[in-house]
């Protein structure tokens, strides 16, 4: 569809930590407001206001546990009205994802290390990421 975009990102933190960080992140973003939040179901719906390019967007997000103990976040941005989004939906997803990643990184303990390629948490003096196999710096 021309008026809908989807993005996914995986974090090494458990779902409850990512959910709280998502709520905190969206609350700080000026153009977005939370219209629904279900921490047990891992669902959040966000609305964006009208702009010159759109009548606003509805942005449902779902959080899923991963087998490794992390969280997969799926974000869908869709126009409330219109046929072409003029890149607004992709921009919504990128703003939320980037700010959520920064928020979670700021919450991580100073000693924690993460793979710069896939975001996997690294333990001990690992030279290679156990998730993606890429070399990591000390």
C-alpha cells in the first residue's frame, strides 16, 4: 500500500523494559501522542497530528519476546486519510525507532557492550558477536 509502512527492530532487553522505554520515548516526542497502551499484551497505539502533507497517522506498535530473551518491536504507520504518504510514514517509524534505541542505550549500564552491527548484548571479552558473527572492538 502507498499509505502504510512497516518497520521492525530487535533489542536485547526484555519486553517490560522496552515497553516502558517506548512509552517514555513517545511521550517526549512533540508530534506524537499515545492513544492506547497495553503492557501485558505488548501493544501501543500512537497518533500523530495533522501536517501540510497529511491528516495525521495512526501508528500501532507490537512488542514480542524473542527466543534469546530480547524484544522485537514492530511499528506500522498508516495515513488516517489519503492515498500517498509522501514519505511521512517512513519518517514516523525512523523517528520512533531511533529515539527508542537512544533511550534504551542511555539506560544500559556503563559496562554493557553491544554489537554495533545487530545490537546484541556482548558478555565478557568477546571478539565476535554471538548473534551475527561480526568482529567487535574491545
